């Protein structure tokens, strides 16, 4: 049975990728490795935690010795690397943590893969999942392609750009079989509520202000997380060694328009008068180094691998809001910190 190691598999995107592989590939054994820092939540995976082809391992990718030992013990045939510090605001406050996880942690995984695969790279793959933020910022026109020069502006994006370069360097220097994907902003069920969409859903439910940076005109391309998981599946299995693929949702929205659409949908779902939630919108001081616009050109993955989003943004946002409304216990556990006790209760004898 082929073994696939997924790092960061208890996080937002990672949990959807783990579920995609556990459910769709019963002939694979999926090893979910996560340090369970603040955003790692095993409650995201309750529905598959007892599946016979699934194993969870608590480990920190910054611990090189532990990672190498774990690789030698489990001998994975493939790696899908999603573990990362990912919140820009946190990177501004504590950039060193982002260097350690995103750069040093990635190199530790590369070294471990190189060590255990050194005698035979055949049928092996290291899939590194990255972000569109490595490209910097766009004006009112244009799209990021796979050949766009890197121009990161925040400690977060700089750390991810560095990790991308290391992954490609290991391919060029050692022949390590790698693929890289750079995705746009994800949204969907299980999203940790520090990010814009789940934060606004939570705040609307509690009649709290909806903070919008600057004038609200910062523009992002939004990708439904389940579509991202399917794209990772496609690239992991069918992408060309050494290649990069941009994954986008073809959904550009200014922040202020996105939040207004979210408010409109929530008023309907909560049976509130139209405009009630929008009154909570509050403009706040912009953050340093804020990129104006990101937009992904996903032509390559569409033409080569047949990828396309399954939902429009309005549809995906509706699904997302419904999930949060139907899973308020999950949201309460996350916002209160209770979710962090799940590992101790479920996995400790």
C-alpha cells in the first residue's frame, strides 16, 4: 500500500486535502502530520479519524531529527506539504516563527525525503503547496502566471517565496521529484476565524464590528477550499516533475464588495431586515505592506490537467455560511480555545 504523508493536515486546507485522499484512495495509507499549533484542529477530521487507511502523528517540522526519524520509520512514498504559518498579520508581529516553520521546516522535510528516497526516486513525489502572495502585488490589470517574477512584500510571503526556491533547488541540485502549486485565497468550511470570511460570519452572529482594512478596495481571487483540494489531487498525481501550477478560483472581489455580499446573504439566512449586517462594517487602519491586488491565471492547470472551479463565489460563500451556521459548536470551540483539548482527549491513552 502506497503511503502519502500530508503535513499540516489538521489545518483548514490540509484537513480538506486529507479527507479528499482518505475517501478517494482506499489503496493509499494517509499519514497526517501536524504540530497542532493554534490553527491545527483535529475536530476538522472527526468523520475520518477511525478509517483504516488513516493515521495521525503529532510532530513539528522544525525538529529535524524527529522528522528524519519519522520518515525512516514510516517510509512515505509521497509528501504533500501544507504545514505553514500563514496569517500575514501574525508574520508582521513575529517574523521569526514564519522563517522557522515555512523555511527551516520545509528544508527539514526536503532533507528527510532526499535521505529515504536516495536509492530510488521512481514513483515518488514531493508536492509543495504555496501561495500567490509570493508574486507581490498587481495593479488594476494583469494576472499572476507561473513565470511571474517573485516580489514578496510581507514576512509571510517572503518566507513562502524562500521555501518555494528551496523546493525547486532540491529538484535542480539533487533530482528530487517535486511539484509546486501557488494558490489564491481559500475559503470554505472549517476556516479558522482569524481570516476575513469566517471572522465576519462570527462577528455578524454576535453583532460585532466587521473590520475592513483601509478603503476596502484591496482585491483578491477567492478559491473554494474543496476545489483547491481537488486541484492538489490532480497536480500530485498528474503534474510534471519540476513544474509549477497556479490554482485560482476565477473570482476576483474587492474586500468591501465581498463583505457586503456576505452581509446580504447572512441577513437572508438569519431572517434579518436587509442592510442589518452591513451596518456593522467598520473601516480600520491599513496594515503595513498591504498588497493591492492578487489575481491568478489558472490557464496552465486548466489546459494540462482539466482543472476548473466547481462553484461560483456566491455559491461557495452560501455553502460556507451554511456550514458555519450549522456548526456553531465548532466555531464556539475554536473561539474559546476548547478545540485544543481534543488531541489529549482522543489520542492520549
